[in-house]
């Protein structure tokens, strides 16, 4: 990813993965589809693993904000990659793709964690969480790399649940 996401071509991906063009296009329509699907699959697998890990009190299955904790941990462990994709040097297109992916993941997670939430309430809640998460994530990557992922998550939880009222 040294040349940045927007400059990576499907041919670059094919060469790196050692797969043929027809194989790639039988699974994906574009590199954006690959990014969304692989990112969503990875995050969903992390949610399932974290939900099954009783040793992590911050990763309870019914925690409606669990995807945010996992994103902060992923970004912390892969800071350079996340900075190049969505940080100040990143791409607006990738940010948009990430928001779409997170919208799907949060929607699915909240339906499981809070099944009584109706669709009218779910949609704006997910939009608020995703946009807040992306804003805080970009701020953290660009300005406060010294903060641990769990500290950024704690701030996210505070803002999402108490916000400016406290």
C-alpha cells in the first residue's frame, strides 16, 4: 500500500495475489468491493471472536458499541495502514467505503445486541455511531497517536452515551 489506495490498480492486486483477472471478477466487481467485503468479513470475525472471549470485559456480546472497540484496536495495531487509508493522507473514497462497511456491521450487530430496536430508530443511531466513530478515528490517527486504543474507545463511549451534556 506504499503508493496509496487510489493509485493501486486491480492489476496490482492480481499480481500480488497471483490470481487471474477472471477469478477476481467472478468474486468482485472492483477493488472497492474487495475492500468492503474483506474488511466486513474480518470485522465480523473479530466481533464473533471477541464475543466468545469472556476474558475481555470490554468485548461483551451485548455491547452495542463493540464494533468501535475492535476498529480502534485494529487501527492501533495497524496505524500506518489506517493512516494511509483514512487519515489525513487518506482517500475520501476509502472513508466513504469504510462508512458503508461500518454501517452494515453496526446494523447487524445492533440487531443482535438490541433486537427490540425498531428500524426507524436503528437507522439514525447507526448513522450517528458510524460518523462519530470515523471522525474520532481520523482525529486519533492524525493528532493523538499516543493514546491507547482502549482510551480512544472510552472517549467514544462517553461521547456516544453522554456527549456534551456532562
